C-alpha cells in the first residue's frame, strides 16, 4: 500500500474574497435603474393631475426621497 503526500510551496488562502458582480448582474442592475428612472419620470409628469390635498387625505406621502410603493 502506498501513500502520496502533496507538498505546496505556498499555503492556500484561508477564505475566499468577495467577487465583483459579473457582466450580466451589472447589465441587469443598469436595466432596473433605467426602468426606475422612466417610472419616476412618468409619475412626475402626471403628478399635477391629482391635487396635493387629496393625496394628503388619502395618506399618500410617497416622494422620491422616501420611496414609491413599488421600490424594494
């Protein structure tokens, strides 16, 4: 019976470092950001159709700073 040992001149790293997002992940994030900007533009274009006091009575307090209902 034989035994083989492996001798490495450099030790292996203890843990793996976090990888940067890949091409498709960045592409998807760019598409999501573009669609979000488009949605915000559309909402801003039609915001004048509803009076501010009606929105306040309905409890609608969403602004771009505190996020719209469809954001995560």
